[in-house]
């Protein structure tokens, strides 16, 4: 009988530890961070943020992108994407003369695609963005 009393608390402790040790699978509603681009004329970086209207599980999502850009940027620009529990993909528009350091930037279509993954055991997301018509991706880091 005393072995039974010892086993029950041990099993409960293991179950509780297993529940608390699981990585977060949902998406935060807001994230902010930075982008960095290494170009022939130098390395540039600035801030960005997203506000997500995401399901509790995986699937399609919508939201807003704010992106402080060099020649093109975004201020509460609509975004659409998907979350599969591991990878966050979304796209939005970057526009000239919106949150940009330089005026009258050449943004092409401005369509920018982001592919981010969550760092194992953390809440941070890292990945790349690529604007249509450019050959060099920007590195992205976002945190809740």
C-alpha cells in the first residue's frame, strides 16, 4: 500500500511536467521585431510588426503588417497567410512613401512573402521575406 502512495504523486508530477514542458503551438495575436537586408550598397535594418487574427489551431489567417522600410513600407497593411503549427507564411504589400526612409521608392508590385518558423522551445519566429522583383531576401525576427 505504501508503494501505491509513492507512485501516485510521482506519476502526477511527471504528467504535470509534461504538460508544462510542451512548446507553445498557438500564434500570438501581436508580434514585433526587425528585418535585416544585406545589399550591395550596405546592410540595412529596421522594425516591423504584425497583428494577427489567427485561429486557435492551424489554418488560414488574416492580419495587419507595419513595416519600416528603406524604399518601401507598410502601415497597417492587410495580410493573409497560413499557420500549420510549425511554419507561419503570409503575404502583404509594401508601398512607396509609406513608412520608408527614402521617397518615391521603386517597389514593383510590392507583393512581399514571409516564411517564418518558431525557434524550438521558444516563442520567437525567424525566417525570410522576399519582395517580388528582388533577388535578395531579408532576414526576419519576430517576438510576441
